[in-house]
C-alpha cells in the first residue's frame, strides 16, 4: 500500500499529498462505517459515496458508488447508501451459524 501511496503522491500537488498515517486512519473509518465518502477529491464540486462489492478471493477488491454534485450528494447521502447496499444484497455471502 505504501508504494501505491508514493506513486499517487508523486502526481499530486504538494498541498494535496497524503501521509501514510492519515491514509490508515481514513481506511479504518471506512471499514468501521462500511462505506467511503469523498467530496471534491477528483473533480471540484462533486463527490462519491461507495460501498465494497462482494468479490471472490481470486478477484481484486471492487466498489460500487454513486457520484454527483456535492450539495445533492449531501442531501441524499442516506438514501444513496441504502440504494447501494440494497443493490449488493443479492451478492452477499450467506454464512451458516457456527455450531459448537
């Protein structure tokens, strides 16, 4: 992960570069909340909300997201998050309860 961050930072403006510790904190927050949310990171005045897609171990991690103007994304954040989770529900792995 650190090598990828170095590559990304090499292409960024100095004031937009990330530190490893900051990235790890952000990833921890994403894991706890179950979704990622950004504003203006790629295109000014736009954002994205995304959730991880269930993928087999042989596939790289992927996400499904909704992007749009920040003001609309903020207003509809909860609804969009519910739509994303609902769209992925049929693909979730159903685990049997552990029996002791």
